[in-house]
C-alpha cells in the first residue's frame, strides 16, 4: 500500500472509531506525544485527547464526521495533510444539534506499526446549532434503531 493510501485509511479509521465510540482503536491512531488543536481546544498528548473525546462525545451523543478533498504530502517518515471536514453532533437528551465545517491540518509519522497521527486539529469555517424542539416532526434514532419497521 502506498503512503497516501495508508494515511487516508488512518484518517478514515480515526473518524470511524470516533463516531462508533471504539476508544481503544481510536487511541491507536495516535502516537503517545500527539498534540491537538480543535479550533482553540488544545491537547498536550494522546491520553488527554482520547479522554476528552470519550467523556464529551460518549454514549448519548450521535456524531458524524466526514472528510474529503485530502491534500497529503509525504516526506520520508513524516507527512502533512489538510482535509475538509463536515460534521454533525446530535444530543437527543438536550434536543440539540450542531452542524459545521472546518479544515483539518494534520501531521503524521511512520512508526513500526504504520502511520500514526502526531498532531491533529482544525479551524472552523462555520458552525450552526439547532434546538430540535424548533424543528417540528423531528425524530432522532441512534444506533440500532430503525424507522422502516
């Protein structure tokens, strides 16, 4: 597998495991010294970043993170990438939804176990919040719930 494909698969795994709350696999996307900067929300290492996500996007939070338009540059055992993010966070218990877009700026390192994230973060281009009570007829179904029964 070429480096750009491997880095793309790593980013997609990061997003999938975040949205499916597979925290051990999510943590495995990073080196221990990973830093993060999500629009000013800073993390000094992998443990802090993963703990925050686990506590603040855990059960009861429905999330969708999608990236596209990758711009990846590989230089030996390091790489940089920009990704265009579209995301949505729904919290049914609070009748809340957030939608937004951003540009990720990531750094990667090649490890004996493959490519891993050394730094991740994004800058928002926009963010919209909704009170779901203001959207008549809105029904939210989470994992395992289907509307076609």
